[in-house]
């Protein structure tokens, strides 16, 4: 088994305008998905959600504020999973709620 | 009339045994604290001899008005006698007692309520030292802290006396070799050590709750002793932490369903008689659950306690199963186990239905676990009777006890009848 990072990208992670009930619903979807991976014993690290704002430091000391308009999809968070190969890791990514929002999941093997 | 008398006699010998069991751990703890943990076996011998003498003396003359005071006085005499006779006192105990009038020290084996409590807590921490393996820790805890006999411990572990004796002997050797002291760990150490202590209490409780022994009294005793040790931790500020309260809540909720579970076969949750649930224990559980929410930490005990709380509410509302599913999702992220994975999938079925749950269940691949095939069978029931039966047959082959096999066979028969 190797470790893979699943990186979630979505066009918009701005949840400031939605109701607490909707937020709870979104949380449940994510928890059910991660719970399904954990139930297979394949969750390596629970990972983290990334806040929508932040800064970007570029060469030459240029600092820009987020959100990061240059990239169409914002990196919203990640988890680490255990899988035998890239194909299996990709299978685990199916059902990720980021896909519902027309986002994507990037699957990248970790160097040991 | 004869029957009544027999009943009373049995009752009184049972309570005498209970008294001995309770006093064993107190006396061994106090004596070990006074003379050092390296003398723990002497402490056990002295206390056992005291009980033997009590049994004979009380049979002849009746039980004294204050039996514990009697036990303490006789034990004190025996300790003095022992140390004088064996010269251990001069050669080993004397140099270790740092100062003061030594004779007085010995005579001052202090069986006050306060000293008993302190000594037991210190003993709990001493036994949970990382230098001994957890299996040996549980054995020692059962013997030294809960006062169980070797027979009972062997029965609980489905093992034999020799194995248990050897295990306990090696663990005590280790305590001696590593010079483990009877004292509370330092400020920095105590939180970390408390995790081990809580874990051992949790294992003790599980040993009782899920034990394969058919002896139901023993199962219940194990659980109540684990609960007692947990409550002991609440009496000290440093050990009375939210996670301690969460563990106690968890044990209360589970223990509340004890009577409902007990019969020849383990009664499945859905078939339990709610009337038999112990409302006092449920309320105790809620009390400790409320205490456990202080602070930031969310331990696996917190999650398990909340799951157990929801299971104490009989009505199968959508909200209940939704909550349980979310709690299992989080529990799996902290602490994966096949059992939690199966329970999570069952909750998923209750929330999202059989088809959704089946997709996830098929991914679990717990091919050596008969509960896995029972779950698959449950999910296939009504959708595909043929597959349901095949899974039950796999479960039957994997099941370890006769009771379990019998239960599975009944389900197979039911499907066969429906298809006939």
C-alpha cells in the first residue's frame, strides 16, 4: 500500500451566503464520503479543509490576495489515502462531493 | 422452609465473597503502598490468608459486627508477623524506609478511607505503566484492582489457570525489575498515562461486555468493576477530565442494556425489550455525557458515548440514524476497526437504504469476519434471497461459537421456508 494525496478543487468554496442547514448538508456529504474511505481502512490522514482566503507569494516578493483568480478551480482541501496503485486511489476518489459542484479531484502519489 | 434457608445461606456466602473481592484490592493497594510495590506478592498472600482465617473464624463464631475492621486488624498482625519471621524487614524493608521510627511505620499500616482511595488510584497508575503489555495490564488489573480470582480471570479470557498465573507472575517481575513506584505520575506524564489508564478500563469493560464466556454474572461483574475504576478517576481533579467522563458515560449507556441482552442467546438490539433497560444508568450516562463536552478534545470515547446514547433511545427516527452515521464516520477517522466499519455501514443502510449501503458494504472485503457476511445477508434480504442465503452460509462457516451458528442457521431456515 502506498499513500496518495487527493486534492479537491472547486470553482467556488465561498459558503458565506448559504444557510446553516445547507452547510450541515454539505458537511454530511463530505463526512459520508470520507467515512466510506475510512470504513475500507484506506484513510491515511484525515486531511484538512483550506479556508477560502489567503495570500500568494510570488518570485520577487510580490504578494497577492486570494481568492486565486488565476486558477479556475480553487484548492479547497485534501486527504491522504492508502491504495495499492494509482488506479485504486482514483476509484476511491469517486463520489467526492467536490465533483458535484463541477469541481475535480487530483490524485497524486506521495514520495516516501 | 428448607429452600428458603438454602437461599439465605447462598446469599450470605455470596455477599461474603463480594466483601472479600472488594476488600482484596483495597488491602493489597494499601499494603503495597506502605512497603513498596516489590512486595505486592506478599501483600496478596497476607490478604488471602486473612480471608481464609476470616472464613473459618466467622463460620464458628458468626460474622463480627464490623467485618472490615476485623479484616484490617488481622491483616496488620499478619504483616508484622511475616516481616519479622522472614527477616525481610531487616534486610529489605528497613533500608527502604527512609527515616523515622520504623516499628511505628509498620504498625501504622493505614486503612483509612482516604489512604485506601489514594493507594488504589496509585495502584491503577502503577499497573498501567508502559513497561508491561496491555494483555498483562488487564490481567493484573482484574487481579489486583478488581480482586478477581485466577479461575475467573481464566474464564473471562477463555484461557487456563497456568497461562494466567504465568502472565501475572511475569508482569509482577517486570514491575519489580523496572522499579515501578506506587505514585501518581508527574504533571507532564499524567495526561499521557491517563490515556493508558482509560484504555485499560475500556478494555476491561469490553472484556466483560463482549466476553465469549457464558457466565453472565462474571460478565456483569467485569463491567461494573470497570465502571467503578472509571468513577475512581473522577474523584481527583487531574484525572477527572472530559475524556474520563466520556468513558464513564459510554460504560453507563452500555451497562443500561445489560438485562435486556441477557438470555441464552445474545439478544440483538432490535429485539431488545426496552422495559428492561436500566433508566438509572441511562440518566447517569447523560449526566457524565454532559460533563464530557467541556474542553476542546474530542476523543473516541466521546464519539462512542454519543453513539451509545442514541442507541439508548429506542425510537428509530431518521434523526437518530443520521446522527449515528455521522458519529461513526468520525470515529472511523480517529480509530478504524472492522467492527466500527460494519456498524457504520449498518447506519448507512438505515439512512440511505439498502442499495446505497450494499455498494459500500461490497467494498469492505472483510472476508474472514462472519459479521460482515451477516450484514451482507441482511442487506440482500428482499433484494436477492439467493445471495442473502449464500452470505449466511459463509457466515455460518466462519462463526466461532455454537450460539452464533445456531442464530445464523435460524435465519437460513427462515429463507428456505419462504422460498419453499
